[in-house]
C-alpha cells in the first residue's frame, strides 16, 4: 500500500522553485525521495536551492520564452535520465479593479500564468516518451469571481481549461494533467497585499475555515497527483481552499 504514495526516485522538474510556494514544494518533494530539477526566473536563487537540496539540475527560466522552456526541459531530462513529472509553480499576481489594471498588467499576467503554462507543458511533454504527470498551480480565482482579480482570474480560468484540454489530448500517451487551486496563501508574492488589515480580513471572511492557505497544505494533494495512487486522476482542478469555492 505504501508504494501507492511513494515518490522515491521520481524525476520532477519544478518551475517557480525559488518562490515561497515553490521552495516549500521543492523541500517537501526532496524529503519524499524525489529527484529534482529546479527552475526559476531568479537563476541564482534556483541554483542555491539546488545545492541545498542536492538537485540534479538547477538554473534560470523565463517561462514566457518558448526556447527557454524547451532548453530547460531538455536539460533537466538529460541530467536526470528522463522526466517523470512537471510541477509548475511559476505565477504572477496583480490585484486591481478592472478599470485601473491597464492592458500592460493584464497581458503580463496572461503571459506568465497562461501562455507560460502552455509553453512549459508542451516542452515537458516532449520529454515524457513513456508517460508522466503535469501539475499546475491554478487558484480558487479560476473557479470563483472576486472584485479586483479581473486579470489574475481570467488567466487562471484559462489555465484551468488548458489543463482539461491537455489532459484529454494526452491521456492516451499516459500523461495525466491536473491543477491545484489553493485559496490565498501568505507568501512573498502576497505579503504586500496582506499587510493591509482590511484586505486580510476580507480574504479571511470568504474562507469558511477562516485561515489562509499555507504551502504545506499543498504537499499531500501534490504528492497524490504525482504518485502511483493518483494514476487515474486527470483533467481535474482540485481546490485546496478551506471551503472558499463553496461560498
């Protein structure tokens, strides 16, 4: 039974590895016995984390660059002798009312959260000749509407539908594609927002369990989706949200 949930020796490429969520996931995956390749826009931070966790490969990645995605996936697969899983934790969050957001910020969010997810998925798929797992970090904003999230929610909703289509297209190749949809997490990316007490209280009021998500909340669901026990799960957007999507 324990083998159903083992990640021992699984070759996992993680993007956004130097962020608050990505670092926590990298540390957890390492602790569960996975072999790691770590990528981040901040290449120096990815390499430093790679040294700490004895990763097989670590380096920079601009997820919006198609050639860079191909190069990182090829390099990671070469270093590990193949690629079993991609975990995409790269993301960009901008909160502003729609009429104040602006086209540049809207497009930037789409590029990172949606286009980048597409490019990285396709690049990883090329290295999965014998099947594999792809897990993206979506958001409850892909499922519910919240004022101030026009750009972020649009990109994450697009990501959710992308996950479903890729899962359908690649199922016969043995590649499962899923996403986790957490409620707001307290990380480096959200720190400036959550320091506003009124904003924090509004967020907490929308979560029935009355707390923010933590990176640690994502570890067990992620492990399931990557492990043998999750082999028949694909095309799903799994809320990890304390009930946020219920209200």
